[in-house]
C-alpha cells in the first residue's frame, strides 16, 4: 500500500533533518556526521509511517521494535567509532573533488542525497505499517533473517573494534571469527536486515517495495560498501591480497585454505 500522505510527511521530516545536519556540518567542518544519522533518518521515516497510519497491531509493533534496535545500534556504533576522528577519507575526497563552494554543494551532494536514499530504503516499512495482517510463516522467516543480519553486524563490528584496539595488529588483516567466512560480515548483515524488512512487506502483499532491498544491495556491493572499501584497502594492508583470494567477499562461506599462504 502506498500511503501518499504519510510519504509526504516523511519526506518533509527527512528534509528538515538533512538541512539541520548540514548546518551542524558547517559549524564542525565535517560532513561525515551524516554517517551517524543515516540509520536514524530511516527510523524517522519509519516512525512517520507508523504513526500516520491507524493500523497498530502486534505484528507492526514487532517490526517497529526491530527497526528501532537496528537503527539505534548502528548509529551508536558509528558515533562511537568516529569519536575524536578527523573527517572520513571518503568525504575528504568528495570535498576535494567539489571545490570551490563545497560548503553549499554538500547540502545536496551529501545530506539531501542521504535523505532521499533513506526515504526509498524505508518504503517496506510504509507498506508493512499500513497493513492489518496476521503473523504468517513468511514473517517468521523474515524475523530469522533479520536476527541473522543483526548478529553479523553486531558481532562483526565488535570483532573488528577489538582487533583494531590492539597495537600489535596495526597493518594486519582480521581473518578470524566471522571475518574468516566473509570479508564484510557487517555489510552482509545489513543486506539481511533489509531483505528481512522487505519480506515483512511482502507478507502483507506489497511486492513493489522490493526497490528498497535492491537499492540497499547495490549500495553495499557496488557503491559505498564493498567496492569502495576494497579499492584502497590492499594499499594499507599488504596481507589483504591473500585474504581476498581465500575469503568470500560478501556471502559467508568456508575459506580456501590452500590459498591462505
């Protein structure tokens, strides 16, 4: 179900959030703050969809809870990870490539773009919250997929943070834990979470919201995720080339032990 009124309200809310974040970024001279608020933008859109519709069921409350857990965890982790750090190198490159007047250009290059992407990604939530649907077998599968995604995200992030905190690991490659089976467990987890939210919408009969997980998959695999990170990581970590040959890039699988040397 496409709720035009709820969609319009969510659009305005995200527009306001994007402008406010842009103003803060001008004061801090750091547009990377958008990363900490990306998941919260999606949460804001989801809350608009939830409260603008009159259908409040146990199923929809469960989906709202899953959304809140995902969004708050991701925002908290990124904020903690980036504390006291300079502007991320990705954004420094964007800043350099869009001079002069990047301060103004960043409004639409960074913040309005992120708000638009958040709005599109949140579409399964609009469909789900607008439906009065009983919990189905597909919903159980969606929850299992969501839990799998959150597990990969949370545990993968914790393992990486612990690895980086040890001075003896500087310049080395993490190839244990979840990172033994996929080079990007956190991105794989994000992939699972958004296909799970789509399955909740599909359970309500709204297949068209597949645009959300497809977009997220493209972003994770081809735009801001795997491709972007791996374009430079081999230069920073000499052992990454062997790790790349032996370990699945995205979907978890057993490593090719013969190629680990």
